[in-house]
């Protein structure tokens, strides 16, 4: 009896030991798995989807976009829309609502989903705003979502098309961009990769997404050139940057020096840069997208890499942003790269006069007389209005190419900000066709333009001087942007011409447009690209919905 009891106790003890050993192994494995789940550095992914809702109705339950609804049903079993409706009123245009771990999986594929407001489902072209409100809502909301996700150090963001893939790509790429080249790498803002979200067996507008990325990259290139400090981006450095950027894109770049400008009798252009130690440079860009016999579109960009105002010195508050006085030149460079990247069947000739307008022992003075390429004498009334002098010779040189049209972009008058603020660029043109095309292009891009008068009233004001043919300021009070355009018109003897004054849109406050951070804006790059694309298309007029 005693021996049987010992054998039973021994077997029970052995069984307990085996159970203890097995349990300890299982517990250790569970702890290891938990530790791996906690400590593993999973790549964070974010998803951006849209929702339609009436912004004036707080009780509107919202309707997800087609891609958003499929994700809601297939990946979250309907949980996404339920949580979204419980979280409060639907997000408005320019707003985003973040939902974390919305997928039922233990480790969700998307760690965070941003639901963006797109307004009413019936939004479209608004003739009173001269704007496609649906496309603008997509840009604003997608940009806001991507900026918030970037602050969370999201590695990868996938964006659904929200009804228009091109606008979604523009908003995402413009929204996450920031100028950080001079900043400590450890303190830079995280810039995630972006891609188009699409499910299997679902139509995917990858071409629209690609076009949107090209346009956004062009505007970001403009912003980068604008933001670069003027002590680093001198006329010579600007030319070097252009050669590096454009030669890879198939755009030919010719760098012409001061001696060449003298041989062309560009005395108005050369007078502006006399005071600087940096020599003036003239860039000629050539892109051939079709047969060489096809007449080109000539783009002229004002390239004052720093404008102190000369002897008529600017105020201290104005000097800080004057590194961006080469906005016109940056827009032309970025446009040429985008046109080449999109392989548009059009010929482009870009002309960029580069110099600095600073104070020096050799500065040109108020009262000086200079002669342009066509022999007209110009009286310099104010050295702070040198922009038109630089553009005048370039406009005359552009006539040599027998162009379809000439478009110049400059920052000629600070009074544009009082007139339009950041809402739109000012446009002056002698062609109703060009005006309609640029207006339709701006309606699609959201970077609007507004037409100003080009009346003989202003031409008389700049021709009123008795000592010269024209004056760079003119007589009378006010109307400064119109007088600058009237001055330039004196140097366009024939053909279709358009002047874009981008002074007021050179910088942005970072509030009015969610897809542009505070600083240089890069406008009107996308509008100019769209304009060129529309010149080779038919029936580009906007369609007004019912």
C-alpha cells in the first residue's frame, strides 16, 4: 500500500512538473510575441479618403466617395462610417478627421485614416467665383490631411482620387512641401511619400495623378528658387541651377553673358545691373515638342535676384521678401520643365534676363536716359521701378522668333496687393483669345487671374515726358500696375501679348490656401502650364452645370 501511494505521488509530481514546464514555455512565447508587437518599428501608413456633406447642415450623415465606401465595407466591415458619424459633424472643406486603428485586424495595414471634407456632392464650376469649387475643395482638404499625417511622422500616405485624381495629387504634393535646405536635418519636418490609393478591379486614373504630380513639382520648384537666399542665388548661381535642372529634362539652355547683351543693344537691361558686383546674365531656354517649323510660345520671366530699389531704396519691411523678385524667372523655368515632363506637343522659347538692383557707386540714377533695343529712349524717373526696364529688352528680343504669342511674368507693382490681395494675379493683354484661355486655365487650377484695363489713358501717362519717348513711372497719381503694363506695351510692336503681374501672389500667409505653407507661393506656375496645355486643345471653355 505504501509503495502504491509513493508511485501515485511520484506520477502526480511528474505531471505537475511537465505542466509547469509546458506552461512556462507557452508564457515565454506569448511574452516574446507581445514584446515583438510592441517593440517592432512597423512602417506607419496613412490613408486619405473623402466624404460629401452639406456644410450648413450639422446633422448631415455624409456620403463617402466610391473608393472610401469600398474601403469602409471591405476593410472595416462598415465600422469607419459608424465611428465617423459618432465623432461629430462631418468635416468641412479644408478639414480632416483622423480615425486610428479603424481596421479590425490586430495590426492594421493603415495605422490612421484621414477623412476629408469635400462639401456638397454637386459642387462644380461657379461662374461668379470663376472657379471649379470641387477641384479646389479636393486640393484644400487633401493637403490639410497630408500635413497633419506628416506631423505624426507617417512614412507613407495613400490618397484616393476624391473624384479628381489630378487635384488630389496637387493638394498632397503641394501640402507636404517645405523649404528646409538650410535647416538642421534633425529638426526638419517629416516629408512622407505619397501614392494613389486604389483597390483591385477598380478603375484607376493614374495618368491624372501623374499630371497632378508634375504640376505640383513645378510649383514646388518655383517655391524653392524663390526661397533661396539672394546671397546664394546670384544671377550666376541661378543660371547654374537652371542648367542642372533643365538639361536633364530635355530643355536646351543657352547662357549669354554681359558682352552679348551689349552687342544686342540691351541698354535698359544693362543699366539696372550696373551697381552690382554680380554680372548680368541672359538665359535662353528652348523646348521643341513638335516640328521645328511650328511657331513657339515665348515666355519672358523677370529675373531680379535681389531688388533693393537702387538709389530709391525700398523700406526695411519690403526688403526681406525681395529675394523673390525673380518670381517670373522661376515660373518660366518650372513651366519649361513641366511642359517637357508632360511631353506637350508645343514649342517653347523662354527668355530670362538676370541681374541685381542694388546700391553702388555705379548705380543708375533718377533722371538718367537709357535706350532700348528698338531705339526708344526711356527716362528713369524712379530706380525702384526697374522691373519694366529689364522686361522691355527681353520682349523686343522675343520678336525675333516670330512667336504665336508672348507672355511675360513679373513683379512690377506692389499696389497689386491692395487691389487683389492673394486672391488672383493681375493680367493685362491685347488679345481676347489669350484672356479667355488663361481665365479658363486658372478656373481649373484654382490659381485665379483677373483682367485689368490696358487703355490708352495709361499709355498717354507713360508717354507724357518731353525729354524722352517713354518714362518708367509716368505722370499722375495711382494706377501703377496699369502704367507698368502700358509701358511694356510700347515694346510689343505687334502680335498677341499678355503681361502677368504676380507681385501680390509672390508670398502667402499659409492660411488662405491650405496647400501652401507660409512663405513663397510659387504662383502662377500651374495656371501657366494649364494655359499652354489648353492652347493645343479644342473646346476648353468651362461647362456650367445645371
